[in-house]
C-alpha cells in the first residue's frame, strides 16, 4: 500500500506555534514501523529543515515531500526537486509586518507562507492586507489559504501535482492501493488527484469535502485508521 500523509493537523494536532508541533515519540515509532510494511510519504507545506525541527530525525524508510511538492527527500538526501521558480525578495513584506506581534513569515522553496495564528484578532486584517498588497506586486502562480496561514506559491506546484509526481517518481504500477490523508484546503488538491487515480482520500475535520471518501474527526482517529490497515 502507498500511504501519503499530511503532517500538521493530520499526524500532530494544530498548535499555535508551528515550531512546537512536535510528534509524540510513540507515534513516531508507530510510523517508523508502518513504513517498513508500506510505502510511506509525508507531504507537507513545510520545508525539510522545518519538518526536521518538529519530527526530529526522519527514518530512512520514510519519504518526505516538502513545500507542497517542491522536493522529494529520503534518508537525509534530496532525491528530486520540482521547484521551477524562486519566491521573490520578502524584505518589503517583512518591513511592513515588523510591528505586528506574533506574525511568522516562512521562506521556503519556491513559495512563502505568512502564519497569523498568534496574531491578535484585530491585527489579522492588517496581515491579510499586507499579504494581498505584496502578491499584487509579485504575482504567484497560486495562493493557498489554510488554517491561519496564507501562502503564495511561485513554483507552480501543489499537493495534487505532488501526489502525481511522487507516484511517477516511485514508478507506481497503477495497481497498488493509494491512500491520502490530510486536513486542510491544500490537501483537497491531493484528494482530487488521488480520486482521479482510483485511490482513497481521507479528510480530517468536521465535514467531508466532495473530494474525500472517508472522514476522520481528529489526529487520534487518524492513528486508529492507520492501525487498522
Ligand atoms: Mg495539515
């Protein structure tokens, strides 16, 4: 089986500081074991350093697809890079948001993200406005609005293309069952891709989007589901 798993909100609960979304040791051990029996890839909006920061050392059997599909890593090595365009210089945006407390600007491969989970409600609009202004001047290929995060993607990839590129990369035979699990708007592209390919899409949240086959309520249920495989 091929298991494609989002990280934040899927394998770990969403927390106010993304740098604190550490995986529980028992869950990491479980995933390490799972990856011995199945092809397992984590598909995340994070870059590799950011994921290592919360996951720790990544077992050599687990693939990591970073920045919504910009690159594929395994065993500490970059195996393939799909990013075609760089993100613009962010200094004007940083300058503009320097007075907003709690805002986090994350520069990644071919994209950048503005996290505002820790920003006061009154300041949220200011953050969004600054983001809008910036992308008007530097139009990205795609804008993704996630859970208290705005992302601008310049590389022309999303989690949908990430799924297709990965399956091609591992020379998927078209037969082995594919399961994708994710919790956010960005994952819906992936769920759509998996559905097109005849796989199973699992959404984590309150309501099942049309692209998904199965709904799980929370991270706890994700591990229950994975254990049942
Ligand atoms: Mg997520």
